[in-house]
C-alpha cells in the first residue's frame, strides 16, 4: 500500500529518481530496473543533443565552421529519445487512449478490458521488437557506415528493438498489476481516473 502511494506521488511530476514499484518481488525489481534504464537513456539523449546543437551553433557563428557530424549525431539521438520515450510514456500512462467506450463500461468490465488492452499491446510491442531486431540484423549484415561519423548504421537503430521490448515489458507489468490489485491501473504507477482540479495538461 505504501509503495502504491509513493509511486502515485512520484508520478505527479514524472520524476523517476525516487521511483518505487508497487509490484511484488522480482516483478518490482524488473519494474524499477526498466525505470532506471529509461531515465538514463532519456537524460543522456537530451543532454547530448543539447550540447551537440549548442556546439554546432557556436562553431558556425563564432568560428565559421560547423561540426561535420552534428546532423547525423542528432538523428541518432532523436531515434534514441523516441524509442526510450515510448517505454517511459507507457510507464506513466501518457500514451493517447481512445477511451469513450472504455469509460462508459462498469468498473469490473473496465478492469477486464484494461488487462486485455495491456496484454494485446504488450504482444504487439514484442512483435514489433522482433521485426525491428530482424531489421537491425539485416542492416548489420550489409556493413553500411554513416558518411560523417563513419560508424555502422545499425548502431543508431539498435534502440528501436530495445525501446519496443521495454515497452512490451511495461505493458506486461501493467497487465499483471491489474490482475494483482483491486484498482484499475493505466500503468504500473498510474491509477485510472481524471483530475478534478480543473487544471488541464498541456
């Protein structure tokens, strides 16, 4: 119970530094590990993108010389942030939901639907992870290099299967949490419901 209260409080400002899983045993350990991986990938991606962009602007306007690899590096970081971000959004129940019919159903049916939705979404994410991994392996076998960075192309797309896999794990944990707990959970850290404060999320 205390873990659930702590996760809800942390989720209000989406700060995973003090994240405590509401899942029991090894599931909780996996949940916290995924949260740490997401946080590190997103923080590093955003910081490196900011530093790269600033360095490129400074180089262009003060030294009249752009960084030749800046565009490729930012493309790689956008891929990293996107695919780490889908798992992060799933953890905090921030993905777009079509919930008109869902909200109109009684609580018991909503709970069953949430388990089904989370399980089907997890399966879809694992399937996409498999196809993405197959694509990465195909790119690796071709041996293509990025023109400026001179690194293999597959190095920058390897985040796609990882992101899909982590998102699949997150939805699997959401389905399990709904099976283990009485309330309806949109994610392992977000209860179903609407904010009655009148404030709108932007």
